[in-house]
C-alpha cells in the first residue's frame, strides 16, 4: 500500500514537469500565425512589433516606425508608402535579422530543460497551462539574444540578474505566450511574445510585394 502511494506521488511530481520539445516541433509545423512582440525594461518599452509568419522563411513585421517583409534572403522595406529593397550596406548590417518568433521561443526553452507546471489560466477563451523554467546566467543571456536584437543583452548585468521564463501552452501543445523575465537590482524587464491565428493568419501585404518576394 505504501509503495503504491509512493509511486502515485512520484507520477504526480513527474506530471508537473514538461519537455517542451513537442511544443517546439508543433510550432515549427505551422504554416502561418499572427504574433506580437514587446521588450520592456525599467518601465519603458524598448521594442514593440506585430506581424505574421507566412511560411517557413517568410515574415511580415510592423512597428510604429517601419514595415518590413522578407522571404529567405530577400527583403523589402516600406518607406513613404513605397516598398523598396534596403541599400546593400544596410542588408549586410542586418545579416543577423529578426528571428522567426517561434524559433526565438524555442531558443528560450533550450536552456530550461524540463519546465515546472505552475497553474492553468485563460488567454482569451483558450485554456493554457503555465510552465516556468529557471535558466542559468549564460542560458538566460543567450535566450534574450536569440531574437536577433543584440541591444537586449546590454540592458542587464546578467551576472547579477534573476531570470525566469514562463511558457503558456495550450492543450493543443502550442505556445500562446512566452515571457522571459529578468531582474537586476531595482530594474526589471521582460520579453513577451504572443501567438494567435494558428494556420489562419492572413497575409496583409500588397499583391505586388507578395509577387516580388514570391509569397503565395
């Protein structure tokens, strides 16, 4: 009887842990999704964007200052209501361009290993299970840098920061929100990526831009 209770207790503990590999695999199989991305630090928004993933190598990004579309190595930038290729020097400078949001989420999960289930919650009408990982200093820094925005890692003294990454996973084993939190002394910040419209996101690009980039 005691052995049975002990085994049940062990299974219950194990059930509280999750390997996020299947979630990352499911996200990589999606054809499209909508996303929002914010970076906040010390009470200020350092970066804010939204857009759509439109295929394995296609992305449309919108900020309050710019609009960018890319497919593979080709990129078009909207300026004065006209879509143009960026200058060659600019293209070379942006070699480490923004990572696909789901790939950034994967990089956040890579340094966490098994993550602990904290609770269930709702994002809109969707029930999600919230899992928390506690990456070490180097893994936390790599996770923050994983989106292709080098300035983020310069915000924090990672040797003194407290780090946690929170994954909101739907019952369909997809990410609905991924949030990396970091705290250094009196200053705190977060990288928040939200996903929606799985395989239903519509392309908002003009037909001529889609044609130039080869986006269907």
